[in-house]
């Protein structure tokens, strides 16, 4: 947030600066870094074992510090307002997103390391699909959350002494459009991915037959 588009010539106060830092970090974490990780997975799934490490590094090693710091600044801002925690939609959604993010990280590790081949025999297990779906749900909720923060929560929390710049609102819209367009285009790789998975299952079946010849 900047003073340029505000009705006041006063600089941002301490609470406003902290709220701005919270908004910037949370937006970078949820609307820039996590979508990059999702797109890496979407476009690179046809490169077995290569995409996972880039995907996990972005989603955990890079994103986690940004998201956690952004969340902590939001929590501290709420504490400074002395109105209690998790009472309005923005605060409740912030907590929900943090919990969902942690669950998603654990689910991603489960989907990658626990294959349960005896049950699914070469097919991806249900928790793998749940992981993919939950990732999109988190991004959609985060997009709503940032919108609420820019258009509603900033005014409530700060009293509207300084307005949110129009450039921030335009950036929010641009991030959403770019992500969903790129994700939709990435769906074109799904047939190739399914074909490679089918060929892999067929190869494994042939290996099993070769190792257990009929006598």
C-alpha cells in the first residue's frame, strides 16, 4: 500500500505498515509461489521423478517461510487491534488456509512416498487425486481471501486513512487470470500423462509375467 493514491498525506503508521507487509507476503506466498509449484507439477508430470523435487521445493522450502511470516504478521496486527482473534471472515479464512496448507504438505508427502501397490496395482491412489483437488481449492480460497483483504479488511482494520492502490487490485486480478489460463492450458498434457502411466502399468505387468513363467 502506498500514500500516492490515498486521501491523506500522512505516512503509513506502524499498524498499517505491518498490515501491508502481511498482505504482500501472504499474496506472494499464496498467489505467486504456490501457483508456480502447481504449474510445475501440471506441466512436468510427464517427466517421472523430476518434477516432484522442484514442486516440493517451491511448495515447502520456498513458500513455507513466506506464508508463515505473512500469517504471523497478520496475527500480530489483529492482536494490536485488541478486538480478539478469528472473529471476522478474513481472520477465520486465514486460519483455515494455514491449516489446509499444512494438511496439503502432509498429503503431498503421503501421495509421493506411500504408493500402496498391492491395493492400486500401478494406478494412482485416491489420496493423490485428493492432493491435487485440495491444492486447487486452497488457491481458490486464497484468491478470495486476498480480494477480501484488499477490498474490505484493509478499510476495517486501518480505518481507511490510506486507500489500497488500484495497482494492487489490478495485480490481484492479473495473478488470478494468469494462473487459471496457464493451468487450463496445462490440462492439454493430461492425455500424454495418462498414456505414459498406462504404458508403465503394461510394462510392469509384462515384467511380472516374465518373472513368473507358467510351467
